[in-house]
C-alpha cells in the first residue's frame, strides 16, 4: 500500500484495519451461523416457521433501523467510543441469547445483540476511511474489508454445524464472546479517537419513520399467512408501513440534516450500490433460510453434514472475496459486479430444479456458484458506497450501505420464507423442495438485477455524476441555508 505521512504510520494503519475487520468478522459470522442452528432451535424451543423467521429478522431489522443513527452519533461524539460500546453490547446480547429459556426470549435477546451490532460495521468503516486518507490505499483497505465479509459468512455454516452438533445451538452465540472481548481490548489500546469536524444533528422523526417502515412492513409479511392477509392486525401493520414509506422521503427533504441525506442518491454508483446490496443480501437471506431447512429437515442430515454440503459455497466465497477486493482496488467495480450477478442468477436457476432426492452435482454446482457470486459482490458494494463521499460524512454513507444489506437480508427471509412456507403441501419432507422453487426463481431474478446494475452504474457518465455529487456534499460548500430540498437543485 502507498505510504501516507499525514496520519499514523503504515504499520499502525494496518493494525487499525485488522481490529476493525475483527469486529466485522463476528457480525458477518453471526449472519450465517444462526441459520445452521434453525432446525435445532425449532426442535428445542418448539418454534413455528414464522418464529424461525423472527429469530433472523429480529436481529437484521433492529440492525437496519439503527445503523444510520449509530453512524451519525459516532461522527458526533467519537467513533472509538461508540465502537467500544457496540462491542460490549454485542457480547452481552450474545451471552443472553445462549441462555434464552424460550423462543420469545431468544428473539428479544437477538434484538439486544443487534443494538450492539449497529455500532460496529458503519463505525468501523468510518474509522477505516478516516485512517486511510490516500485514495488508492483506502480502496485497497476497503477491498480487504469486503473480503472479510465474504470470509466470515463463508465460515458460518461450517462452524455452525460443528458447534450445534458438538455443543448445542447456544454455542453459536458463545463463540462471539472471546472474539468480541479481544476486539475491545485491542481497540482500547490501539485505535485512535476521531470525530467529524462538522457533527450532524440527530433526526429523531426520520429515525422513528425508519423503525415503523422496517418493523411494521416486515411484521406484516411474516405474520400475514398465520393471521390472514385481510385480518385487522395485518392491514394495520401494512397501513403504518405504507404511511411511513410515503412520509420518510417527504420529511427528509425538509429537514436540514436528515437521517438519510437524499443527495447521496443523486450519485448513480451510490444508488446502484444501495440497490445491489438489497438484492444480494435478499438472495443471501433467502438462500440460507431455505437451505438450512432443506438439508436438515428434508434430506435428514445433521448440522455438521449440512455444513459440509455447503463447503463448495464456502470455498468459492473464500477465494472470490479477496480477489474481488483486489480487482476493485485496481480496476474498479464493474467486472466483480457483473460476474457476481451472473453467478447468483445461475445458482438460482439450477435450484429451481430442486427435489427431495436431487443429485449431488446439482447441489454442489449451485452452492459453488452462489458462493462465487456472493464472494464477488461485497467489495464493490462497499467501495461504491463510500468512494467520493467527504470524510466528515463517511459514517453516514457507510451506514446507508450497511443498512441496505440488513434490509435486503430481512426482506429475503421474510418474503422468500413466507412465499415458500405458504406453498408447502403436505409433510415438509415431501412438499418443501417443490414449494421452494418459487423462492429460487426469486433468487434468479435478484441475480439478474445485480448483473444489469453492474453495467449501468459503472459507466463514465455515472462516475462523472458521482464526482459532481461529491463536490456538492462537501460540508464547506453544502453548509448553506435552505435544507435538503434546496441543495438537491
């Protein structure tokens, strides 16, 4: 990496990057390791399908709702302080999850865990972008960061299967404790404090609208089949979510310093990264949810065996993630994005042929393609989201990208899980595979969207437009009266 004399030395910068990646590792690991334990949780806590969806979405929804707030608060009161707090809360939530006496308690403790997680990823990304001030060095650091996302998620099914079969499902939460405490000690010792030179005001109304939109919308999707789509509860939840969806952009255009700055989305690469993140992580959420139930409940394999069957996905993801980071740092995001979309679409297309007795070649090929696609997609998402953004708003820009990931995963579990659960006819062993084909067609479509966005958002015109948006986002130029609507013109 290129040297930079204006900040900490190269060795210290790399150490800060390693510490931030350690926090990302436990959050990324949690995203996939829990899915492996779902059949064990279902059996031990007598959880229905909707309960399993909430075990995943209670975490991702709270995370999505608070990420942007955490980024803003960190820019204001200190990124290191918020990062340390997040590590402690995440460790506490993990401990509580491991001793949860019932399904309701587990869902509640997953929400606690998510509160801590919301203070980790966007804040760590902000620390990285403020530590690596040289553009080329920063791109390479972000590539490493994106690679860790893929590596941690790839290890989840394998590690989760081993822990569930040897120590029970609580062990998947306990593993976060030593890693989290190590990251806390290292952060306390080596990571410098930093703040934005122009702290942003908080936006409580925008935050409330975000919570209502995500929470009520997802609740309506998950609980709709059980309560009836026309029941008063579901209609009320849908109405609140729709009202929040309409009110949020209207409010954000009026407030001087919004929770979600509408100017960010005038950048085609940034807007494309947001949509790509939603699509990629919706595919991941649906894939992991359906895959865990298929391998263990339909094929009858143990958690370890199910984890071993996902080894092709883990291997290709482990290989593709760091390669993608290097390609993005040297050549830009187009090639990884296009290849990622094609691989994800091909994986979904193969799985539309899934049956209760599908041959090994079909599973191995589909899993390998999915791992390749998902391993390639993370680094370009992160790079496109923060490239060109002023350092003072790095926390918020990174939080928008991270929020998009969590929203996507929540929607993937909620929508694909609900569609497939409603289509199952008869016993799960005989009816699940055929019912899941609709979910795999959705995954195929998501891959195609990513492929198209890979071309559209990386043109010379799109990059030039992003540079103009970045200039308008410069606090020295943007700090004028008139609010967001004025600055969009």
